[in-house]
C-alpha cells in the first residue's frame, strides 16, 4: 500500500526530460511508473525523424527483427537495431545516445535494404552518432567516435583526408602502445608508396568552406531546422561511416 500511495502522490504531468551529457551514472531500474515516464523524452522520435531523410518511417516499424537478423555486427551491439527504433519511439533518449550500437554499425545498409517497411535504419544510426558527438555522450574507450570526428575535421579544413595523420591522432589519444606496434606496418606501406606523412589538400579551400556554409544554412529554411556542431557531419553530406 505504501508503494501505491507513493505512486498516487506523483504528479500526473511529467516534466520534460533533462538532457544527460558526459559520463553516465550506473543504470538502475525505476520502480515508480511516473518517475520512469519523467525520464522519457517525448520529442526524441521527432528529433530523429527531422534529421534523417524519410525518418518519419521509423514510426511504421513492426518490430519484426529483420534488421537484427541481417546485421553482420549484431553480436557486438548492446542493443539490437529494432530495440533502438522502439526506444526512440518511446523517448528513451538517455539509453539510446549512450548505446554502443550506432558506433558498431558498419554502414553496410543491409538492414535498410531488407526492412519490409523501408525504414532508413542506417541513416538513423548516423543521426544518433551526430547527437552523441554533439552532446559528448558517445562511449568512452571506443576509437570510432574519435576517428569520425578527426575525419570530419580534416575534410572541413583541407578537403581531403590523410589516413596516416588520422590514424596517428586516433592511436595517440586512445592506445599509444598500438601506435608503436604498427610502426613496422607503416614503414612497409611507405616503402611501397601507399602511405606518406604529407598532408593532402584541395586547391580552393575557400570554395569548400562556402559549400559547407550553404549546407549548414539549408536546413534552417526547412520546417524542421537542425544545426551542425563543429566536427559533426551534416545530414545529406554523407559524413564518416
């Protein structure tokens, strides 16, 4: 009875969910329904749908599990793609943006091709990556988020990527010992002309910056504006996968 009385005293209108950034505390089950609902973000699905072409189709998911059955990386995901879609629809933003699933995704588009409802699942994974980078909620210890940010930064500044520099920055910030381990491989690639330390660049960087500004301004004219934080790919530009 005490638990029921406590539930009855909870407010019927839940306050908007507070955005969680940075390091996440250990998850614990929420026993009181109204408190659980207060943790949900009812606008999360609309946010994702506005950031992905045909994103509104995520509401048509029938939870058949085809995406999970065709995914070659499913064994390494903490949440299956169909669970990600379901949690987005329910507003479980905190759990989704802290998930490793978007970063394990290989962007092979198998789930998108096989989906009977033609939901752009791969695009949704990319949108979750952008949110995680912008809000710094991506899983620590994974090299993929750092590599993606460095790749986008290099493309925005120079127009071309230099794999050797991206790899060195990634290893220095994540696993410096791995950089020493791969020195023999790097030397062999250099001898064969497959890798160098010169930083590649396009000729007209000003034109690239103008193009990126135009892409940034385009969503603001639509009904569902989005913004691109520094180092975060913009929808429609492909980004790093």
